[in-house]
C-alpha cells in the first residue's frame, strides 16, 4: 500500500519539478515548487520523520512560496 | 555549444555517481553506533520523549546555536540590502482593500495561530514539533496580517527586543549548564522530572522556547521586509 | 518504498543541478536551488530510514538492555536545521535578484557582464 502511495507521490514531485523548470510563466513555476515541497513533506511522513514533515510543510512549502511571490510582485511592479 | 556539451557531460557524470549510490544502497536493518547510543540512553540522560528534540537541543546544541546565528545574519543582510526609506513612499498609491472575509478571518485567526505556535514549541520535547516549527507558525500569523493589510508596519523595536533577549537567554542557559552540570547546553541544571510529562527533560523546554521566539522573530522580520510596500527604483 | 523515495530525491537533485547550470533566468535559478535543496533533504532522511522502524518519539522509558525499534534520529535533526537555513538562503538570493533587476532591468544572466573577462 505504502509503495503505491510512494510511486504516485514520486511521479507528482518529478512532474512538478519539470514544470517548475520549463513553464514559461514564473508564477506557475513557483506554485510547482510549492507542490514539490508539499509532496516531499508527505514523503517524510512515510519515512517516519514527523518532525521534518512539519518543518517542511510550514517553512518549505508555506513561507518560501510566499517570499518568492512577494519578490516576483516587486519585479513586476518595477516593470510596469 | 561547447558549454552545453560540458554541462551534459557533467550531469551524466553526476548521474552515474548517483546510479552507483543507488545500486549500493541497502536499507539498513540496524542502527549505527551513534544512533544506537541515542536510542538507548537518550531518554535516560535527557528525559525527552522526542529524541529529535533531544539531539537538536542538547547533544547537537552547538549546531543549533550556529544555525540561529546564520538566520540572524541572513535577516540582517536582507534588511541592509533592502533599506526602507519612508520619505520615498508613494503616498498617492491606492491599495485595493482586502476582502471582508480576509479581514474578519485575520482578526479571529491571528491570536489562535500565535497560540498554536506557542503550544508547538512548549510541547517540543513530547510531541513532534519544536522551536523551528512553532516559530514558522508565528511567522505565518504575521504573514496573514500583511495579506489583510499591506500597509501594516511591523514594529521593529519589539522584534529586535524579543530576538536579542531570547538569543542572550539561550546562551546564558547554555553557560549555566557549564557551571552547574556537565557542559555547555547541558539540560540537567533542572531536575529531569517524570518521563512524558510537560515539566520534564530539565532545561530543554526552556531552551526550545527561546529558540522558538528567536526563530519566530527572525522569520517575521524577513517576511516583513520583503512584504513592505516599496517599489523598486525605476 | 525507500528505494522509490531515494530515486525521487536523486532525480530532484539532478533536475536542480540542470536548472542551476543551464537556465538563463536568474529568478528561475533560485527556483532550481529550492528544488535541489528539497532533493538533498529527501536523500538524507532516506539514508537514515530503517525498515519497519517507528518515528523517534518514545511512549515509555526503554527498559535496560533493549533498543527501541526506531529509525535513525540523527539525519532527521540535521535536515530540520537544513530546511530552516534553506529558507534563509532562498530569501537572501531573492534579495540579490531584486537588486540585480533594479540595476540592469533584466533577469537574463547574460546581461550581467561587469565582472566578466
């Protein structure tokens, strides 16, 4: 059972990484990075590491994504 | 062109190394010597149910001290590079007010989020969680305030006060361990208490509370600097 | 299960390395660094995994002479530190991206030639 979940999550995270690097829109890339972090936090939970999973979900997936968006917003404002 | 070929060669080489690593990887069946020591004696020596907290705060406490310092230096560099000049602020810029739902939710959720963050780092020695996670939750609460009200001004003197007091307290508690117990950041300066209760594990919860406050203040500071309404120069 | 997760982590590291060296947009290079970071963390936690091991949180004091059936807690403690520093590094790099953009009005890495010889 866990193996099937791990395969699905692994495929999701690899597709997310591919989208993050190749999609022409930067905002889509940022969202894809956030999804990769979120999936990684579930993988940590499968590896019996709840502490790391909590940290990754709160910091890697939450705060990092928002900081990326703030900087992207500033760059866009400077462009206009 | 040559550059692309070189990059491909480098990636292929790294991939080959990784393939070799993967082939020789065997899922371990027993703990290594260090981990076995921690698993056997960690609960007895430190008194914490969560062994990861025990390692982060006491056995490898110096690493955590260095890490908190790195975070502090990062926040300092960011605020130095993105210096905020209030007189340049565009007073005429109209910001669309946030929606009613977001405003109301911010009023109700911010105290609850800060309380959850404090709960997470007070119980760091019993349940998953600890100073870093609780600090991140507190920073998320600050972030929610910024989402609802982009003109919100984070009070830097409070942040600086919390951060410096908790940093000094962290080092002072560590130094007390040097005098009263076995070494720097030793948590046995207080009684170990009964295993699995809130008041156990000696000074570990106290140190984790200071780490949580410091990390929360630093992350809030980083978010606040990047979120402030300031256009880049045209 | 741990083999699949190890493959995922190694593939994420390779993707991030490709992005860092190949992509021209400096903002996307920071995204590639974040992917690289996630991959390294996954690999480190996987190496500490023990088959059928439980999370390193004890429910009672282990009795003398027995080792509780837990996974290796040391890599987890290191990764905990690494994630928090990863946020700091990302924020620092993004700040420099902002400053570079302010200077040259471009995100293309080829337009920064000041120190090139």
